[in-house]
C-alpha cells in the first residue's frame, strides 16, 4: 500500500462534507446504493456473528471502533449489550458518531490516545486499508497495547487480489472508482504482534461472484433483492472453526484473541 496520508485525509473530509452521516460517505463511491447496502449488510453479519461468539467479551464491555466514521456499525455493538467507542481522523465523522452513539475521539490509528488494556474488544472494518506498510504494523501494535488480555479483535479489509483484477479488467476511470487498497492472503496475520490466537476467518465469496449480476439488477429492485439475499445467506459467517480465506473475494475477515 502506498497511499499519501494527506490525500486520504482530505478525501475523507470532502466525502463527509458532501454526504454527511450517510452510508454513501464511507462505502464504495463507485457502486450503486443498493450494492453498497448489501456490502453493509454483510459487514454487519460478520460483526454480529463475532459479538455473539463464545470469544466475545461480556455484556457491558467497551469495544473500540477503529476508523469509526459516523458509526455505521456501532449500533450492532449497542444491540449486543456492549459500549462502542470510536476513533477517526475526520472531525465531522467523530461528531456524528458522538451524537448517535456516545464517545468518539479524533485521533490517529497509529498512536491511539487510550490507556493500556482499556478495551475488551476492537474492530477495524475497512480502516487499516488506508495505511502504508509500516503504519499498519504500528496500528496493530497500538491495538495490541489497548486491548486487555483475552481481548477480541476483528479485522475486515478489502482483498488485494480482487482489486488487482478490477484494475486489470476495467477501464482506468471506472477501476479508480471501484478498486481499493487491500491486503493479500495472510498478510495481516503476519503483521499482528506475537501472542494472538485465531478464532475464526472468512470472506464474501458469493457476494463477490454475484457482483456483476447485482450491478445489472439494480434496475429491477425485486430481482436485486432476491440475488443479494441468496448471496448473503451463502456468505453467512461461521464461528465454529478457524475458517479460511479465499483469493477471489471483495473482503476478508479475521477474528483473533489476545492470548496473554
């Protein structure tokens, strides 16, 4: 990954100003709102499954939302009986998160302004993707510091292989709106500090395979809902084993526990 942090920051400030606290502000700007709604639904399925798993922290625990935006997923944390706390570098998003969900801090993922062991769980959903190589390692080290022993971490990020395919197949102008920075298979696991044990993993295979049909079906909402519903059911996350990561997917997720 080789994104300029100032460019990223300016882009997010602009998106927040244009779209406010709406899903379009934080999801894929090159996709139809219906498709983004399906991606949002799958992200929620994953977070919900992890928070309901045996590895989840007890009710009342504090859960850090890394790169929280306006709090798109924070209501899933509240519904699960935990307290979401957000951090983002965009002040407008932090204000939106605080108004809807409580506490949000404007800060840097690589230098978290929290005490050691302050959280029982944390999640990064499409947040680490905007960091450069060594900055990813620093952000994960900061999460390691801020999570208590036994703490649970969910990381859900775009897949590098899928985005390279998008760039290869689509015209440049179109691919720039769809392709995102991402991580290769196994890359994030290597960057994690020692002492983390995998809990579960997965990817959105069927939602990815259905993507061309979904884009075409946006003209017919009933057909779209049927195709998206089938794909989401097939991609339903399972926490009954360590799972696996496929190469052909828009997103992969990993849940792991701090074993010290």
